């Protein structure tokens, strides 16, 4: 199954990415002082968002590279 290589990691990383934001907000309200909380929370949430987008980009790139190399090898075998 070609698409399983994409959807299984996508589901796992997507779930972790979805839970990371609210989990960090709850822990920040408990452990970070009020005077520094806003800047730390904004920075960490931006980092979580960037990390999620980067993982999505990398997972798509690996799937596309596997498919393109398969078609390249298949087309070279025809000649």
C-alpha cells in the first residue's frame, strides 16, 4: 500500500500536533509566571505550528520521492 507510508505517520504526528498546543497552555498556566507567560506561550505555540508544518512537508517529500524513483526505475526498464 503506497499511501500507508504517508497516512500512518501523518495521523500520529497530526494527533501529537493537535494535542501539543492545549497541553502546553495548561502547563504554562500552572508553571510559568504571569509576567513572562504571554511571550513564552506565543513563542512555543509558533514553534509547535512551525514544527507541524515542517513534519508535514518532510512526510510529503518522502512519499513523492519514493513514487518518483519508482516511476523512474519503471520507465528505465521499458527501454
